[in-house]
């Protein structure tokens, strides 16, 4: 599928979702490098918002465009790790104008919004899907590094249930390209700045258990983020620490984008489908990991989310 699409396009744009995470960056850079390595005659341009600093070691990140520089119509726009057109952010106009569009994704909430869609909700990551679609013999070391990073981050270093046998096979074969997997995991997944550790400590210290201890929530106001000098990208991972609390089935982490506008991350075990809850309020994601944006006070928002969580926990609590 992938090679056939690429062969019929002279100009190709690649775009991922707003606030790009590891899988978004990994799949986009991995595909970008794959095209650069094997289709040198083709024009390929990558559009993404600013990516987290730890990911900038990847070859190809220096070529990312953070804005639309010209009114261009591409033969093909490939949308990666993105559940709907709005999530493309600034690159959405290029997607709408493109002669052909393809979406490769693994979000269960994906609405199949492109002309061609390759959406596999059971997959560990979009990076694994790119690996499966590519000619494996033609994946270079630099492309392998990006795809391995994407798999690592969307599986929580292979600890989430979405990491199946095919995921470990893909990871092993990518490691066979000569990449330094342990170093990548440490420097992009575990290493945090002093400020990140401080705000993580504060989020954990001020967390609140609710629904008889089956759920936990913490939130960070914009003024607190400003005090510690951290950006939203530096809050990644806090919700996973909350979820690891013994007895907790659902973790909620919220941070304030502007006055009473919160970005919310949800994580769960097998009991609650958080993608259904996020979808109710315009968000999306996976059964065990989802996100959304809501307006209101912290207590108003958590009361609304609590009601949705509780309806799924009937008979459990």
C-alpha cells in the first residue's frame, strides 16, 4: 500500500497532530526518512508543531516546517497518528487542498476522514504501522531510530497491553539496524529536568482520590506552570505516575491552557473505556489512554468526568 501510494505522487506532505508526542514524531520522521532514502526524486515536506527537545537528536527533525510557507497543492498528504482533520492544526489547509490524502493511525476514535485510511486500533502505535507498511529491507538506521522511538513511547517502554508479539518483533528488527535502544529509552523517556521533577512532585502531592479510591486526579494551573518555568510538553508522563497508584482504575491529569480551559489526560485499566468519555466532550484516543479539552472550573470539570466514570464502574465500586 505505502510504496504504491508514493510511486504515484511527485510531491508529498506529511503531517501529524498538534502537540506532537513520541509516536507522532517517530512515525512522521520515520516515514520522512524512508521517503528521502528511497525516493530521492520526490519532493517531501514534513509539517509539525514544535517537538519536545529530547526528540531532536533524530535525523530529519532539522527539516520540520512549523508553518505553511507557500500556497501549495501537494499530490499526496499523509496524515499520521491523527484521529481527525482538526487535530492537524496549522497544516490542515494543506491536507484539504491535496489531490490525494491518506491517514495512517491507530486511534479507535478515528473517523476515517482521509480519502484513503489505514486505521488499525489494535496496533501499538502508528510507528509500528509505518514499519509494517514499509519495505523492511529499505529502512535505514535513521528511519529505524525514529520508528523505534515512536513504539517505545506509545507502549510505555513495552509495558502497556497494546504491546503484542508483533510489536516486540518490530522492535527487535529495528534494533537490528544498529540503533542504541537503551540510550534512546533513557534519554527520551526517563530523563527529566529538575523543574519537571519538581512539578511532578507537586502534582503527586496535591492529587486527590475519589469514587471510593478507584480514581485519582491532579491539576496544574497556568500560574503554577509559569512559576516553575515549564511548558505543556514538559508535563508528559505525570498522568502515568498517577495511574500507578495502587487500587486506582482511572487517572485524570489536567493542566490549564488559559483561564478555566483545561487540557485533560485520562488513563485507565481494563475496566473503563476512557476514549468513550473523551469522545463525549470532543476528545478521543484509545480505550486505556485518551485526551480532551474542557472549559470550566476544576471542580465543575471533575464532577462531569466523575459522573461518566462512575456510570462505567457500576458493580465495581
